[in-house]
C-alpha cells in the first residue's frame, strides 16, 4: 500500500475503511475497503480529516486487516458461536445458544502477546444467553505480515480458543437433611431456593427426600435417588464441622472419592463436590449460606456442572481470587467481580 494526496486519488482503490464520527449521532465507515474513489468523494474524505489516502498495492507477503481478521476469527470461533461482519479489521462473536462460555486462557494470552492483533472477551466459565456478545477481535495495523498470521495459527492449533457448551437437561434429586426439618419443627426453606436456581438451567427435580441427621439414612436417600434415575444429587444442610453434621460423611461413603470439601469462596467455604460411580453423577453438599445469601459458591459452580463439565480440585482452588462476594445492596451478578 502507498500514500497519495487525497486530491490525486481519483480512480484509486481504497485499501481500508474510512471512518466518520459524528458526535452523538454515529460512528462507522463512510467508505469501505475496495471503494473506487470518485471526484465527488474528495470533499467527503477531506471533511473527515483525510489529507492523504492509502491505496492498495499488491504485496504477496502482506495481508489486509480484514483478511487477517478472518484468520483471527477462525482461531477464536468454536461451537455454538456466531460471527458478525468484518469491518475495519474487527469481527465480533456472539452466542448461538444458551450455555457456558469456555475459553482457552493460555491461547488467548499467547495471541494477545504476539503483537499487532488482539482478542477481548467476557470472562469464561459463566453462563451466557443466545445473542450475548462474547468477544471482539481486531488487527491493529492496516496490513500485517502473512507469516505472522501463519505463526499464530500454528500456536493455536486446530482447536478454537472459545466455545459455548449447551446446558444438559439434568434430572435432579434433592436430599434435605436436618432433624428440625425432618420432625416438622422447622419449615424447609432451603429446597425452594435450590430448585429455583437449577430450573434456570432447564433442569428438572424428579426426587426429593427429607431425612434426619443420621449418615446411614442420608446415604440411603442418595442411593435411592440415583436408582430412581437422578443424574445430579444436591444435599442441603449439615455441612459444617459440628459433630451432628453428617452430610459430608454420608456423601463420602456413597461416592468414595471427594473432589473437595471446602472452597476458597465466601459465602460458600463449606461446599462439597463429589462424583458417584463412573464419575458422571455429580453429588454436591450445599452449605447453609446458599439458602439465604444472594450469591454463593453454588452460583459459580452450577453453570459449569450444568454443562456437563467434570470439575477437578484445581478448578475450585482457582476461585479464590475474586471469590469474595461484596454483598452489594443491589446485586448485579454476574456483571460484577464475584468469581472473576
């Protein structure tokens, strides 16, 4: 590409979009890449501050910003994502369905460290709705070396950086523990809260049992719900370290291996996660804060569980930074720092 004076550019081909900004009215390209400049265009170009114009000169070693943006988009765009039109080296990506937004954090860091290109996205591991904006990509200069784009492609490999994982339609069993609830002295206010949260993700409660604090009885309830076809078990209550809180012991006895008992999140430090049998049936022990706090560890873990992700202890350990809910007067979750 080369620069020529605007008055001498009639008949030449623009090699980039020309942006016009009218404060409070609009911002966008007044002329698009590939436009052949006419005599009538000259006053318009001058009015947007273009004393000189870059016109296209063929160079096989370079890529135009829009062509390079297509490469960057292909690197990013995974399953259940839609792309917008390319403009000024930019392409936006949106969600094609409801689900959990997943990002390969190492790859996005590698691309942004490469220079002359960028990817900006929302935080991964949170739920998104169909049509939500997920990310924007841009090539910084008007032209970029083809070799650089080829190197980025090689670094990122064939697996896209991003994807949206749809929610599974779980059949949920709830075990409500506590002598006070079992005997009827206290009304069960925990189950309605939990049920409302899981139904947001399209799950269905097909079994609910209320039992006392004997671990053998809790174990029996969990096993019965699994036998009845539940593929997600939620146990509410009895999750502290009091001697009569037996829910963690019951879950451990049923599942064998526990992923974690305890999470670096407040509210929600006494959270427990395990998997039953072949590791495909999540069993969670929910601390009492889930019943009364606006947002807890349950809200951070639930979307990922509902997408079928098998969480490891490392996944929970990483929640510490950002794991402190500030209990704002007006809750804006997930549009806040909690869990990020």
